[in-house]
C-alpha cells in the first residue's frame, strides 16, 4: 500500500472524510468496515486512520479492520481495530509515536491496546467544538 505522508488528499477536500477513507480503504489489501459521521475534524482523523490502516496492512497480518468514528458531545472518538497479530508498540516505531504527538498537539488523547496474538485497538479522542458556554443568568 502506497501512502503519501503529510499531504492532504484531494478526495478529502472533494468528498469529505467518508469519501477519503472509503478511497483509502479500497486501495488496501484488508477489507475495512467504515462508520463515519460528517462533518468531522477531517484532516486529523484522516491521518490517524491512514497510519492505522497502513500498520494493519504492513505489520499486523490482519484479515479485517474496523474503523468507527462517532461524535460524543465536544469530542470525536476514532476507533480502529484489527484482528491481526497484535504487539504494536508506539515506543518502537515512529508512525505510532507521531500519531500520539499529533493527537496530543490537538488537545486529544490516544490509547493503543495491542496484546500479542489479540489484534490492535487504537482509540483517539479529538476535541470537535469549544466547551459549551456556562449560563451566566
């Protein structure tokens, strides 16, 4: 799978996050089930999914990947789960470390659960809106 790193894909602009992820998934060797709302903080979500899908294809020996993106109040929750070999370790590679830095720079949180033999679950939470204003009345 060939992915351009750091470049905004034209499909993201023309078709939104759902269209860009569908195109990304169609290019990969692993079937992907997508659940994606619109609108979303599209660029960050795209790169999180791009890195996770590349890792699933390149390292995980996965036969399936599920991408689930939902809005919860002022946060977007991104979950990418594969049924691969597990054992992903952000300390050992620049891709997951870079994702962690990107998410944290946006005020988000990321969790990676990847026990050997049990696949990998990446869960990122990104802020989508400003905190609701307090009623002063």
